C-alpha cells in the first residue's frame, strides 16, 4: 500500500506571539527594522527573558513560512546575517 502525501490547504492559525510580532512588522509599513528593535518593542511592557533575541528570531522565521502557506497578501522578509550586525526584517 502506497501512502499519498497531500498538501494541506488548510489555513494555519497564528499564535498570540506570532500575531504580536506580525503587528510590529506590519506597523513599519515596509520599512526595515532590526531584530534588536523588534525585541525592544515586543518586550516593551514586560520583562525580557534571557533568550529574547533567539525566541523572536525563531518566531519571525516561522512567520516567513506561515504567511506564505496562508497565502497572505504580504511577505515577511529578512536580510542575511552580517557578522555582529543584527538581522533586518521587513514586510512587503
């Protein structure tokens, strides 16, 4: 018996954390924003965990895939890592 792999067309829901980060990116209206600035804005009203940068970067990378899968009218983009410089993110 051969199993067929069927591509799921079901929309994937965003977590609260993903929605908050997506709101930050979309509020920039296409302007580039560094990962450090996103972390600062995301944790502006609460205590920042030790691994905040890693956590935010992981969620933003997930958003790149999820927004594409959901066929959103926008895309999440990022720059390549450049040594010690922060990754830059934007929406288009």
